[in-house]
C-alpha cells in the first residue's frame, strides 16, 4: 500500500496526474458501485502483489491508465 501512497502524493503535485484522475473518476461515475468497487479492488491487488511495476515504469502506468479511462 506504500506504493499507492506515493501515487497519491504524485497526484497532489502533478497536473497531468490530476487530469488523469479526473478522467478516471468520470469514467467510473458511469459504472455501478459494484463495478467501481471491483475496479479499485483490482488496482489494489495489482499494486500490492509482486507483479507491481518497478518504480521506473510507475509513471508510464499512470499514463496508460488515463488512456484506458478515456477509451471507456
């Protein structure tokens, strides 16, 4: 969960990160509460698992997430 805390810090400091989160929140707002919960559970599992990306790819993951949210 420490990694997610770092992403939240980046979100507060970074305009592109805030824009990506706004897109993500907009896309999730069109989903049911169960779908939103499942999405955040999957994000949590991904970042807490051993499959989490190394630090150098974390920023590219955030960019990919904003592209996926825009496609939804």
